């Protein structure tokens, strides 16, 4: 989630629990705790371009690290002798703030190591994007009123509204999943994997992604709170696996290792970039809504000192607010009612597991 929202959530949670006992120090300590886990962005290396994505949302975001993280967040206060008399309360405030960070990030689509070091699985509940204006507004108003009135009630109210938003998104996600299956059945596709991703700032419009055979199908569905769902056809991409690497890439152990690291990061959703087939991209995210324009990926250069290039187009990402608003309000072109499902295609359970920790090199059977 964006830093502003993370800080506000940590501050509001600390204010709601501790109220007036610490004054301004309480919510400030909560805000620091809410922001601190993202210090992992400092873990990076020019010699290893994938180190940053490997360790972002890693151990600093885990549930097991919360006590240590809360203590670290409280250190700015504890260095002053006169603050130590309230040391336990300050540690409690910063720990409460720290505890909110990983849980909020798990609500997004990126993936968070909540259960590290006990499990390599990345929690990704796909309920929100990393920018949630309404969610952020609830927290901001609740915190401002709580601090101004020196009261816990507005902070509690803000947290309740945020929880209601997440609950509504979870319900909408279930409805959108039904629409995904309906669309796949109408096409006669057997679904091997499926995931759904919310669009910016709303629980109404979803990007659906499923794999059938060796093909990935990305569409968009609109799920109004009242009325019938609608959908718009999107891109088709060929799924990329280790066997699709070139002979030179498979022969380079570091390329093989980095391929699996990136596959793990992208939860196995891999496709080649349409404009540059050398780029293996994360199919979960796209700069465009109707075609696949990847936001990030990797380009391999076997036998080079640094054989992996991180290809990022984050700065090109612009949120088309006008077009998104038309989708939300049901006025966007291209949307139509769900197609009639084929009765001869049965719905089966689609595996949702993410790839496990990547191996260090390609398997012998995939060599050149």
C-alpha cells in the first residue's frame, strides 16, 4: 500500500487502542511503526537486479517480525531518558502500528511474506490496489477528528469503515470469480488457474486472469451492487515456462536461477511482452486495459557478468481516471452482458497455489 495510507493506518490503530494516554506521541509512534516495514526497499544491489523484488515485503512484513519491528520503531523515543517512563506504552503504540502494515499489504495483489520464516507462501488476498483513495480518506478523517477531540471514537469509526470496505471487496471478489468461471465456460475453456485483481480505488471493476492450457486470458468484469454483471474481452498471452527459454539461457545457471526467482515473484503468471519478445513479463499487471502492456519484467543476457536485466515501466503508469470512472458508472464502451454458459463444460476447482521457493538452477532435463 502507499506510504501515506500505511502511516495513517498505524496512527489510527494506535490512537484507537491507546487513546489519550500518550497524547500526540501515541499516534506518531503508531505512524512510524506503520511505515517502518517498507525500509526493506533499501535492500538492493546493482550486481543482482532481482534482490530488491525478492526482499520487498519479505521478513520485515512478517507476523513473526512484529515484536522486533515495534521495538525498533520505538527507539527514537527511547533514546531520550525522560521518555523512558512511558517506554512500555510507546513500544505498544509502535508495535500496534507495525502490526497493521503486513496485514494491509496482504490485502493487495503484490504478495507479502506474512508467515516467514515458517512458510515461503506469499499472502495476496487481491482485495485492493496499492492506491485506495476512499480507504485513505476514511483513515485521514478519523485520525484528524480523533486527535483534535482527544478521543478514540473517531479512530475506531475510521477503522470500522475500512474493515467494511475490505469486507465489501471480498464479497465483490467472490461475485467476480463467478463471472470469470461463467466467461470461461461460455468459451468452452477448462480453467487450470484463476485469479482476480481489483482496479484502482473501487470494488466494482475487476481484472480477471485465468490459464487454460498454455494460454492466459485477461478480461475485465464490472460487478454493480445492483444489476447484472458485465464484461469486456481483453488480451490473450502464451504462458511462459522454463522449457520456453532459449538453449543459451537454459545453459546459464544464473539465468535459470533468476527465471525461477522472477516466476516466484510473479506467482507463475509469465508471458512475453508483445513489443519485445525478449522480455519475460509479469502478466498480472498491464499499462493498458484492452491489450497486454507489462509494467515490469526481465530480459536475460546469457554469459554476461550480470545476465539479468530488470525492465520496469512504472513511471509510464498513468491511471486513466476518466476511463475508469466510465467503467465504474457503466458507461464505458465494449462492456456487454455475460455470455450464456455452455452446459457441457463443468466447473472444476482451479489450483491457486503460488510457486514455491525457486531452485538455484534449471533442472537437468531442461538443459540444452
